[in-house]
C-alpha cells in the first residue's frame, strides 16, 4: 500500500511541472495575439486545445479571438 502511494506522489510531482510551463505559454500566446489577459484556470483548460488537439497551422478560438495552434509537429490528434 505504501508503494502505491509513493508511486502516485512521484507521478504527480513529475506531471505538475510539465503542465506549468504550458499554462504560462498559453497565457502569453493569448496576451500577444488577442491583447487579453486570461487567468490560470482558463489557461489550464486551453492547454489541450492549443498544444494537443489542434492541427499545426490551424487557428483555435479563444474567447472570440483566433489564436494559432501551438502544436509543433503534425501527427495524431490527441483527445478526440
């Protein structure tokens, strides 16, 4: 039982920092493109749309503004 809890804590510890950089990047892209400030909760929800489920070169609608997809390589669309 203790090993399972330790494993879960390790997974969470590695997952949170990798997501944190994308959240700030999402906020920056929206601010640069749309001149809008978005809070971290909204940016967390946008990470999937901006970095994972869009196609490179396409636009993503963010609160009435078109933001370029931030996915760097084409390939399988995740989450659809």
